[in-house]
C-alpha cells in the first residue's frame, strides 16, 4: 500500500472518530491532583482541528493537517499530539506519495519533534508510548504491518507507564495521554482499511464539559497550583527580526516563570503551554515579541470531573483487591465502604456461581485478590473459581458468616506481607461469634412454624413468637455481656423502630459492651449479631 493525500486524511479522520468515541474515558484517567484540562477532550479538539484539511500532494496534506492541529491544540497532551503530526509533516514534506520506508521515517520524525517540544520530557507519558510504539514497528515491510506493530507496541508501552510514574501506580491507572494516542492509532488503522465512515464529520461529535465546581476555590482559598496558561503568539516584524530571531529567548524566560512548559515555533507562530501563578506577567512580557492569536487561562484548582474509570483503559493493576459476598443494600454498601472492590450478591438460598466470581475477579483487576465468601455453602464455589482463575493470585479466606467477613475486612492492613495478611484476616474471622434470628419454616422443639428462632452455626439456641424476645434470648445465650463489641445488622423484614428499641435495651443490659446498630437490609435473617 502506498500512502497518498486522501489516505493520509483518512488516517487522521479515523483517529479523530475513534478518539471522539472514547474521549470521556480518557478524561477519566486524569490523576493530577488538580485538573490540567481534560486530556480526552483536549486531544480530540486538537486532532479534529486537522481533520478537515485539504491538499493535493501527500506533503501538502500533511502540512495542512499539522497547521490545523497547531491552531486547535489544547492542553499538554494536545500540544504534544500536534507536534507528533508536525514531525510527520516534516518527514513527508515535498512527497506526492510515501512508501513504507518514507512513512517509517516520518513517524520517527514525529517522535523527535514531540520530544523537542517539551522542556523536560518525562518518561511514562504519551512521549514514551509514541517512541516505543514506533520502535516496535521498525523494520515493517508494509504500512499495514507498521500500523499493526505500532499499535501493539503502544499498547505494551501504555501498560508499563505506571512502572515509570509513581503517580499512575498509586492511582491504579495508565497514562491518559498515552491512552489517547493508542485510541488515535487504532482509529488510524481503521481509516487505513476503510472501516471509518468518512461522511460522518468528526467535528459533529460534541465535546462535553462537566460543570466547573467553583466551590473548589472560595473566598478563603490560597492559590496553590496556579493557572494553566496557553496561547498562540504571532511574532511581529515591527518587534523582532523574523529571519534572525532566536525563540529560545522566549522559551528560557517562560521556563523561569513556571513549569510544565511545552513550547515550539512554527514559522512566525509560537505555541506555549505553561503552568504559572502570574499569567498576567507572562502575557504582558510576550507582547514584547508579538501579538496573541489565542489565549486560554484556567485556575487549576477548580475540579472538572470525578474519576470514574472505563474498564477499557483500566489496565494498570493495583497490588491488592477484595471480593466479598453479601445480600442486602446495607451490607453491600458497608463492605464497599470498608474497602471491598466488588461485592457479589449472594448468601443463604442464593449461592453465586463460579462464573460470577470470575467476573468479579476481572472487574477488580488486582495482582492479589482476597475473597470473603461469608457463607459456608459458598466457600467451595469460591475455591473452585480460585483454581480456575489465572490472571491474579486468589486468596480465599473461608469466612462462614457475614459477621466473620465483616470483621476480617475491618482488620485488613494492605501494608502487611501477603502471608501475614492472610493469617490476620483468618484470625479476625475466627475470633467472631455470630448469632442469627430467622423465622422457623417448620415446627421444632423450641419454636413453631412462623415463630422466631435464634441460632449460631447449626445449633438452635432459642425460640419465641416475639422477634425482640428471641433476640434478647439469643444475646443472653451468646454471653453478649462478655463481648467488647456487639454489632447488630438489621434485616429487611425487621422494623427500624424495633431495632432501635433493641439497641437501647442492650445498652442498658450490657453497659460494658459497645452496641452498634447497622442497616443490613439482608433477606432471610431478621437480625445478624456480631460479637467479639
């Protein structure tokens, strides 16, 4: 395949279409403590600005695409993206068409130009992903093969970015700019093979902007992060000698005024992205050399969006995860609040399948996953799922009740070595006494059908027509007064007023014991008691 002007534009438009479909996912990968714009939106607006270019020859088309992206570039990643295509344009300059050798050289030029544009290149970012992707594609015998190997190489590089940047590893994500570039690469391959509807203009896909949270910067706030400042400066002949002017004068001055500087010159246009606490001083100074074509200044403290990750790019695995089994909204919420990454719905009368466990393991995507079955009938299924699953180390803590699982999770310390943590969780579960209240479904020696029975394990301990009386009898049987903590999980069928009255009664009956009432919402068991 030979690359001509039309096919090159198809590549760009394919990249824009694919990124438009995934830009919010890319936005949500942001891990900077405050938002430096939205990476997906910024990269999309950058490439979209070049997707309507025109040119007769390949070189003219590449130059027109680059010029459009220069004017549309937004944000750090958007600016770097525009420089990748600027470098490609330099590599394709003067060509009517390009073969694989010329295309490879243009891609290498894109890498070089991108690195040149960044004052202090940081590995583990879009720069690394582009460079390592091109390295992986080196030696390809066709443009089709190059694209396949480039994309595969970028994907591998992207998964490695958390190992290069601690901020990514701590947040459990991959680099957002690199993820955006991978999207673009996949879209370019679609365009190469004619899989993109070129009648659908990428620009028709609107960019969504979340509402700015102005409460993030109040009357009493102190400016900590400064302003994200971007502009296009047109050098003026009345102010500088364009033929001899050295733009490093501007670059060096800007570097002394802020950080995260991305700077380059394209003809008489200077493109700048910088973080500074005094954008006014920068804008005033730069008018000594030219006049502004565009200006954007944003307070970086303002929050633009929450971090909800799309699973397509949530590939950077965290070290430790937890899967628990529970039934009832209250219990589910409680386990999640305490650190469970996934809660499978299940329990007595509704045991989850092996497949459901495997799905939960995939959703957690951690190197080691601790599992709390919380029911004796579910432990075997959890173990079977553990034996099948190959993507992570699965550690099943054989918790037989919700109480055991709850107290085990309360003792989870991710800083402990795995073997010590396993022993800690198992020890915590073993230290718990569990009691339960439920309706009898047949006559027994201690209760008739429809009455309430109290039991622990498989031992029936008491029965009564009155649910509160059954609860009180069960607490006495379990020596609640000797426990330090007495937690009551209220079931779906137990009235809240009754539960509050029981809590008060127990506090009076057992003054040395801390009594806690939690909303469990569980079926089958009107109350679950945890004593430890």
